C-alpha cells in the first residue's frame, strides 16, 4: 500500500518538474538577444490615416523636386491662382498670383490693391539686370503697410517657387518676419545658373539660364509671376538712374508710376 502511494507521489513530482522545465524553455526561447534588446522597436502613429501619403513638397531629393508642379513655368492661370494687371505709365504688366503657396503675401497684396494703396506708387528703385521695386506710397523705400494689424509678416518659402526672370517677390529688411507691402519684379536676363547654391528642380535650373537671381531664393517670398509685359519690366529697369540717399545707383531720373491695379481673377481667403 505504502509502495503504491510512494509511486504515485513520485509521478506527480516528476510531472510538475516536466511542466516547469517546458515552461522555462518556452520563456527563454522568446526573450530577445542582447543585440535585439538594443534595437529600436517599430513605432506607429495612431493619428495618421491609413491612406496618408507623404507630400513630396517636404522632401528635397532630386526625384521629389522634379515631380513638383512648377506654376511659374507656364502662362496659364489655374483654378487655384489669381491674376492681376499692373497698369503703369510705361505699359501694362499681367501677373498671376499663387495664393495656395504664399497665402499671406497674396492676401496682403490683393486687399491693398482693392483699396487703391498702390495707385501712384513709383518704381522708386530700379537696377538693370536685377529687379524693379515699388509698393511704397511715399516713394522713398521707407514706407510699408500690411493688412495684418499693420504688422510685418513672415517670409513664405516654397520649393515650387523661385526667383527666375519675371518672378514677383516681397521685399523685406533681411529679417525673417519683415514682409509687407513693398514688392519687386526680377528683371535679370543674365544666366546666373552657376550661382544656384541649393537643390532645385531641373526645369528651374533651365529657367535660370534665361535670367533670374537664384541667390535670393530662400530669403524672400515669391508670390507671383509675370505672364505678359516683360518688355515693360525691361523698359523700367533700363531707365536712367542716379544715386539715392543710401548711395546706391538705383533712383530713376524719370520714375515710372503705377496708375492702377486691375484684379482680373480674384481669390477668396
């Protein structure tokens, strides 16, 4: 009787040991190695929708840049663009604007234009093979205004917009948040493509061979492009100039004036 009871107890103990041993093997087999412990675990973003696609505009690889839409390279005014005409004493200049890519700049310009702010503004600073500048009713280069509580606003940089010939851009003081009403049109006809210092789309490189000022890219807000009237821009830039109060040879002897700004295609913000 005692022998049977002892035998049964022995079987129970052996079974328990076997279960513990198998469990231990399974546990250690599933533990990470030392190299696995040091590896980063995969991360997920719960807020990212399943159909999310990375916008190529946030990349600067050559492939991504070359796939971007480049609205400056055609004269068509798209559904997401606005259009204005600068009527000047030298002729008319038609410009398309890019509210999706530079919303503050375009809104500021359109609202001021509707209120007649730019009427009788002179192109007070003109430089051959560089640019022509206006947007200051005092015609001195010291005045400027914005619709944002009359405060200057941030520079808006897009890798879809560049300072090629005919680009419309906002002047600033050199500080990041100093854009306002003054603007300039790039007039240069020189091939300065060798001065391109950052990655740009191949088609922009080709455009720069026909004129522009690549050194301005990244520092000023491009918000439009001349689509008609570049000959007028050239005429203004080639005018006789004298020295201004800063000692720069850029003050026109007979300034060209903006007589009005016509809104051909508006944009609602």
